[in-house]
C-alpha cells in the first residue's frame, strides 16, 4: 500500500467520522461530481494566470467531488443533528405577563 492509498484511506475515515448522518441522494451526488469537476478543470486552466483564485477553485472543486464520491456531507449532517436536538427540547415553564 502506497503513501497515496494511505492518505486516501485516512481522508475517507475522517470524512465518515465527521458526517455520520449527512447522507445525500444520488442525483445530488451526481451534480456535486459534475460541478466539482467543472470547477477543478476551470481552476487548472487559470492556475498560472491567477494562482490565488485557482487554488480556492481547486479546493472548492475537490470538496464537491469528494462530497459526490462519498455521498456524505458534513453540513447536511450538522443540520440534521441540530434539528434533532431542537425536537428533543421540552418547554418547562410558560408565563404570561399582563399590565
């Protein structure tokens, strides 16, 4: 197993741990891969002319491709966890004040 395979495996496990509940649908996965690939390709073309913009594009495109390939999204998982916590809240006391 090469160093690249180890790095990819480590990244996959970290992504899986970070977004346990954040699964996305197949159509959204496909769109993420297509959009990420487009952004990656465009950023590679602009790498020498505008390196700072190209690096940010490479980062965004890579994140979208990774999201589409793995089918998991940490943002979707975080939103789902927050909604679950909100549903578990109970109202303890309610007061009305009149003048």
